[in-house]
C-alpha cells in the first residue's frame, strides 16, 4: 500500500492547466471553485469531466442536467485561481464574468470558456466526477495558467 504523501508527490509531477468550475443554484447564487482535475472525455459528442471534492461547498449543488461552466485560466490569472481555491473568500466579488445562455458565470479573461450541461455524476473515493456535454465554447489568445509540483509554472516555447 502506498502512503498518502508519496501519492501526492507523484501526482504533483503531472503538470496541469487550472480551471474554475462554476454553477448557479436554484436561487440564482453563483458558486465556483478552482479545479485542476479537468479533462476532455470525447469529441463526439463533446464531453469533459471535472473532479470535485465531496467536502467542497459547491458539491451540494451538483446534479444531473445542471448547467455548469469551465473557465480555463490564463497565465495572468493566478490570483483568480487562489481566490476560487480559498473557501473563506468571497469568490465572485469584483470578478468580471460573462453569462452563458444557461445563466452560468464564465470568468472574463480566461483563455477558453466552456458552457456545459451535466450528463453524469459519479462517486469516486472522496470526490465526485462531473461529466458534461459542452454546449458552447469561447476562445481567447494567450498562455494558460499551469500548475506543477505545488506551484504555478509557465510554458516555455
């Protein structure tokens, strides 16, 4: 059996992009959090997934057919990543967003935004795997924010 620290250290060596996942509850309140466990699933149909910690405040708002947004952060948005990772922060205060047709918030300045509809939600250990069909994509030029070995990194090239 591997120990938790070794497992975390091994996973930290996988560089990943940084996203903010957002939902809007039935009362119209926005919820969002930083997520680096994000991936494409399928091109046809266009599907993505995000892994959400069961302990995250946003987890209670996830269910099948809910609209959600993915904002793939730009290299200059590290502060956004930190804010949306802080459970005590007022995450949306002063943050410029664009609303998808569904009403979900998409962060301005991101290199890409995806408006999605949840098609499945799977339990997986201490997380939930949220799978969604991508309904709309918006792109902007720029370098993405990258996370590697516990810190933000820049792509060279």
